[in-house]
C-alpha cells in the first residue's frame, strides 16, 4: 500500500519529521517526510497495509509537542519506489 499524507496544525518545530522517521523505520515502511512552506508536513509512506495504517494513526496525533488539526490521506498502489524512510529538506 502507498499513502500520501498532508498533516496540518502545529507540526513544524516539534520533532514531527524525526519522530515519524523513527517510527517508520521501526515499522519497516519506506518513503519520506518533509516540511512545507505553509507550515504543514507532507509524507509518502509505502509498505504493508497494516503498518502503513499504524503510521497514519500515529500521524493523527504526532509527537508530544505537536497539535495535529487535520490529516489528509490519499491511497494508491505501492510501487516500491523507496528503500528506506528519509527526511527530505
């Protein structure tokens, strides 16, 4: 499964990206996460559907300092584009 996420709220400057990367690596999913200029966070996640859903569930609350207001999710077929999970800058 592949999912594109757009996360809104207080999600920059609260270790959202690094926390998401750590959890993604623990779950064994691949993809990337990055901050966007409008203050939101964008991510692409690929992997086992249960693991992808687990990371999406985490993204809906984020790390302790985050205040997640909304998460948009779009699903598509996994194309195995990534070998690991990285933070993009």
